[in-house]
C-alpha cells in the first residue's frame, strides 16, 4: 500500500445518507475543503461492534464541530441500507454515512478486504488543505475511541511538537526557544526520583518529558525494586507514576504539577 500520510487525500465521490438521516445526497472530498475531516470506515451495517462505535462518534460530534472538524463514516453498504439501519435500531447519527458500493474509496484508502468486499476499521484525519495527517487501521473486532481521535486532532492543530501522552491544553515542546533552555538549566539542579512499572504508558510519558527537558532522574522499577515497593506500600500509593521532585511527591500523570515542581510552569 502506498503511503498516504503527508500526501493529498485520495479523491472520492459517492452516494450517502445525509446527516439528518432522512435524505440521500452525494459526498465528495471537495465538500470538506477548508475544514478538518474525520473520515472513518467500518465493515457493514447491522453488525455488533459498529453501533456503539458510530453512536460514540455521534455523541462527540459537538466536540468535533468545536474543533472545526466534520465526521464522515463509510461502508460498502448502500445508502438505502444505511437508512434502514438508522430507522431500525441504530438511530440518527447527525453526520453522513457514505455508501462505497463500487469499493473504490475503500481500495484507494487501503482498507478494503477484497475477498469479503468490506472495509477494515480505518480512520483518517484530513486537514483543511486536504492532506492526510493521521491514519490508523486495525482489526474489525475492535471499536475506536473518539476521545483519542479528538486528542490527536488537537495535537495536530497546535502545529507544534507534542510529547507522548500530550493532552489538549498542555504546552508543546519548543526546544529551539532560548527562554526555555534557561528554564531547563534550572530544572537540572532539582533532585528527581520516579517510581514506575514497565507496562505503564503514563510512566513512559513522564520519563520522556524529563529527558526532553534535560532533567536527570533516578528510576525505581516497581516490578523488582524492593526499596521502591516499600516506598509505595508505606504511603499507600496505587497511581503511577509517582514522581518525587525536591521532596514533593506527585502521584499519577499530573503534568502541570510536575512542570511547576521543576520550575517550568
């Protein structure tokens, strides 16, 4: 499959059930020029995993609208089947359902299961200039989380460098800014210990942040470090990581407190 990230999104035009769930229309890529598009594929109507996934995106559509993004879902079913599904169990979604009966759109976006004539769960974020900025494709047995899509969308819209675990409202990384380099120099003098588990994604994110800003730290691997285990047990901590900065103990992924304790807030 040819790489799509960083390239113009493949053109498409197809029949669709309109956002009102009552009328048929046509949708094309050009309809979304000048705004973000969340284009996501699913295998077929009247299935088990798809309803909660599609309605989850519907529940979040106001958040997507506030972020300047439109939703468009696509399967290889007909627009008539989409209509029947909305009227018989799914309910109105508030965004269009594309009908890729020719299978061309699925093929162009690399999500087509040729032997079955259905799509994998592929999702693409297309920017206002209609470039593909993000894509994820995975097995049809697993539904997607719209909140994660909103997080990635917000990160892309910053135009900056976003560390692992970044969430909307947090600072982006600006390694080229001299003022930040001065702050990093101050932060290096603060003693830091971090109590972690190897499988903890929040632990990895905090460690990556500390490395990014040039802060040395002592790590306690709670899987095997007896002293670290005793520390956690004595204080009754269950959240991870526990970051100790100059004597201040910060439980969990609390980046504002970590930055404040380092003098970087």
